């Protein structure tokens, strides 16, 4: 593997390395959503959510399309959820290990 590939991998990791962006991805897990549905579900202001959506979009993780006045977002590659699920599994194992050590 070369440095260019490492850089691209790092860009994807940086794009998802924020709780708000992980939350957005989880909201998109079941399919497309309008930004008008995303920001209320997150209890955040639309400009803040839009900034995070732009970061995910720039990294190629999500894309958008216009439907009238609405902007609809979708995940480009469902394997991003496999990555998030793997991270969750690792965390659960670490938590379980710590519990065993403390007991």
C-alpha cells in the first residue's frame, strides 16, 4: 500500500470521527432522509447539521439530491455500517474485558 491510499483512508476516518457524523450515519442506516428530518432528530440547528453533512459528502460517504425544495441525503456505500458495527463490537469487548478485570 502506498501513502496516497493511506491518506484516502485517513480522510474517511476523519470524516466519521465525530459523534454528530456517526449519529447522522445511523439516521441514514435505514435509507434516504431529508435534511428537514435529520436536524430535528438530532436536536441541533440546521446550519450545524448541514456542516457535518458537507464533511461526510466531501469524503464521498454520502450524497444528496434535490426533490423540490428538499435536499435528500443517502449513504453511498452501505459497508460504512459494517465499519461502524465493527467499531461497536470492539468497544463492547473492551468494556466487557474491563468489567472482568474490575470484578
